[in-house]
């Protein structure tokens, strides 16, 4: 049995994602395992729909089994996001290939770029340092350095959004010396398109359409999923608990939050004192030095209490695999995982001796319940059964 894995957010799941799964199966996969962000996504926002709804959508769209990507990894940099996912997939002991979308699915070129970024040869380091000293931003300096080593095609490929994440996956595979082989699938839509258009739409476009109450998103969602898209969670839904958290914190307390940079805590506290909306809060914090997604992730770190001590504790733990759902015809995968996995596999969270990372996942679900409209009960990780569809 050949098993392929996909790292995804499915925020929300749409026909482009179904195409990716189908293309992965057409490339030789007998089973497709998806490791998916839970109730929060890497942009530092609540997911549009909860993780169980998105699991159902993924199973409807062709996935055989859905795992939860731990929220600690989700709310990390692209490097941390990729490494967290690969650590789980590698630990399963049965994944043959990692399938990912790419605007330029030239795997030899992407692999060559990943090699340079991993090994950082002298020519690359020298050019990167020179451009940074000249005042270039890191992305621009990296692009110039890649062009110096591999040529302009490599620099152009590395700058594309999905290729950027693909490069992180390739580097993570190298980091773990993983036997999992990469598989690049051509991406057929504009990742950053703000409105639905064409055969495939971006998840961003669908979120915009759903929040605006425009029905054009329905064309890009599987018919059996239309009824699942209800009570969408807004990006600013946690503003009040977030402001309470920030307004009652001290600079010293915020300085220990994961990914906080010295001085940024003062900027955050000042913005929180005067902000009357989520947009105003972000506007008061934003600076050219820090990408907006990083600022949003830091704010969620504050809400979830992800500080340096918790980070160290989680990093010292072995990875684990939390199964959210399985296709009715693929329940044999659960037996396969129980025999092959080198890491713990859970179909429900334990009641005792909970890994710190999983305890954070449970806390994230309870926080997400507050973002929902209407507000949901806490404890959903214990009351929601394994999804089999």
C-alpha cells in the first residue's frame, strides 16, 4: 500500500483541494493522509470553520484519514509549521510521499534551492550578508543570493507563495533525514486572489465571499459541504478576551511570550490600551520590521499562554498523532498506524498524563468556542467523537 500525505489548512476546503487529493491519488497513492491545522491557522487567525467540520469536508473531498497539526506548530513560523508536520508524518512510519502544491512544480529546481538554503554555501552567505548590509529586506537579499548561486529562475521560483512553503517542506524532510519522498503537484489557482474567479478559487477569496454574504463561494465548495458552511468565525471574534489579556498584563509578563522581540511588548500594550477594534489594535502594532501574520501569531500566543517555558517543555516531548477523522472505507489505516507508528497515536485525547502540546490543542479548542457565534460549550475535544464518513 502506497500512502501519500498532504499538509493543509483547508480554510475552508474547496474544489481546488479536492483536485490536489485526486492528483495525488492519480500519481500512485492508494491512501491519502492529511495533517491539517486545527481551530487556528498559520496566519494567526481563528479558522473559518472548526476542525471537525473541516475534517468532514476533507473526507468528502477524498482524504482517507485526517490528523490534527498541533497548534504549537500551526502558530509558528513557516519553518516551525513545516517541521511540526513532518515530525508527525515521519513518526507514523508508513508515509511514502509528501504531496504539495507548487506554482512551478519543478522538483529538481526546488530541491536544488532547498539544498542551498539548508547548506548555505559560502557564495550564498557572502552575497546574503552583502545585501543585508546594503539595507535590503531579508526576502530580497535571499532572492539575490539565490540568483547568484543558482540563477534567476531559482530566485523567481523561491519567491512564489506556494513554492516558499514547498521549500520549507523540503528542508524539513532533510532536517529529519526522512525517507518520505516529495511530490509536487501544479497549483491551479492564485493563492492570493481576493475574490473567486476561474475554475478554482483561493481559500482567501472564499473566506471573503462567505463573510460578505455573497453566494459565489458556493460554486467552489462540494455540494455535500454546502450545509456545513454555517456560523463562520470572524478574524476579530476574540477581540474582547484578547484586549482583557493584554490590558491586564505587564511588560515583564509579555516579554516571556514566545516569539516576542524586545520592545515589541511595549508597542502591543500601548496599542491595546487605546484600541476599540481589531483593526485598530493591529494598526497600532504593525511595523515594517514584523510581518502582520507574525504579529497575529504573537497575539494568539498571549491568549493561549504560549511562553518560552511552555515552548521548551513541548520541544522536549516526542511528537504525537491525533486522528480527527477517517473515511468509512479506510478504517484499516488505524490498524496500520497502530502497528507502524513510532509515536503515540490518539483517536481521542487522554484524561490523564496529557502531553503539553495536546493540552494546548484542547485549550485552543476551548478558546475557539468563545470565538464562535453562538458561543459553544468547552470540552469539545472530549465530547466530539472520531469522525467516520
